[in-house]
C-alpha cells in the first residue's frame, strides 16, 4: 500500500521521540495519548487507530494495522520506534498486556462500546465508573509529585494567584478558586479574556498563574498565561498533553490522563482527573499554610454558621 510522502515523519523526528520516551514497559496507550500532538500525517493516523481499537491492534498483523489506518507497514514500524519499541511484535505484546490487565482487573464493561439508548442504567453506571476509574489510575501513574510540590510551594507564598480556563476548564478553575479562597489564598478565576488579560498584566514576580486546558491548545488560555509569564509570574499548566503549547509555556506542568470513550469526548473525560489533581494541589497548599488555613476555616465556618439549617432548636 502506498501513502503520501508528506504523511511520514522524518527519521530524525522519530528517533528523537524514541530517545525522549525510552522503551516503555507498560502504559502503552497512555504513552500514545501523550505523544499524539507530536505525530502528524501517517503516524498520527496509526496512533488514532490504536487508541480507537486497542484490542483490535493487539490482534492485528502489521499489514492489517497499516490497512486500517490507511498507511503502510513502514509507517507502523516508525510508529513502534517512536514509542521506544524494537518492532511491531513488542508493540502488540505491550498493548495486549495492558488490555489484558484491564480485563483481569474486573472491567466487566467494554469501555470502547457506545452506550445504546435501551441500555439499563446499571450498565451505563458501570461504563462511566470504569472509564473514570481507569483515568484516575492513569493520572496517578502519570503525575509528577515533585511538580505538585513546586506548584504548592509557589501558591502558598504567592501574593496573588490567577486561574485561567475556558468553557469546561473554567468550571474546574472556579472549583479551585473556591477551595483556595477558603484557606485564605488571594485567588481569582478569570473566564473573560479582557478581564483576565488586565489581571495578568498586573502580575509581578512572586505571583502565580494557573492555566487549565485538556488539549493545551486553547488560544485564550495560552495568551493569558503568556501575559502573566511576561510579567514575571510563576506559571502552572494543567493539561493532558506534555508537548502542547500551554505545557511548553509553563514553568510547572501538571499532567492528567483521560479514558477515551464513545459516549463522552476527551475534553469532558478530563474533568474528573483534573479535579483530582487540583484537590491534591489544594491539600498540599493547605499543608504548607496550615496555621493560616486553620484560622481561615474557623473564621469562614463561623461566618456562615447562622445560615445553616436549624434542627431541634440547634444549628448544625
């Protein structure tokens, strides 16, 4: 099978990717998702085919995978090298081992199947829980705790913290603002670009800017983080793609993983892992400011005490 010559990545690029990643022993699909922004043309088609049907890829011959992805066996070989494998057989074994672990761990639903209109809610719940649980485990494996430590230390000492995000990421940012605000951190979450740029422009060294974007390619979030960075703020990116423009811009990168499904887009699948990472970051900040945080909890609890429901003549 032939393919357009511009669809194959240069050998030097493939060698560079392989050198960066090393030979993977597990987490093959997670590695493919992380590298997806790096792939173009034919290599990207192979990656997308593997992510769409990993079980099928683990059973396919190199010719079959090439046909399904509209590429050639030579491109599949380059794809294997980019992941750090010596050849296609090793890639198949890696994928098979990963999908096999998922089945043996009790995944009683096929995550890749589309939910049908007539499916009972019990199956729907099982499918959602399976996808979210896998994403949580992958995020825990992917997350660099040293980066979380750096982010927590910066936020704990910050004069001002700005959080930037658009659409669904904005909702996640507002959750983080609420958590940090409760422990006395001066924090603002911005969804309007103009207001966000004005706040970012007032940043100075010692401030922190947190940009949230699953893809790491949201133009507004990149612009806001870049403005804060240019003013000397410490920048943090929360994204699923370590080679994305947002990640490349940030001083500190916090990575999340998603479990792609047919019933929920990747961006929506990223919400729960994002919240888990931000919960971890919030607790880490509270640990580093425990006296201030404890005092803030007491003051805020007392402030809202009179508005809680009354039961048997006593507030609870």
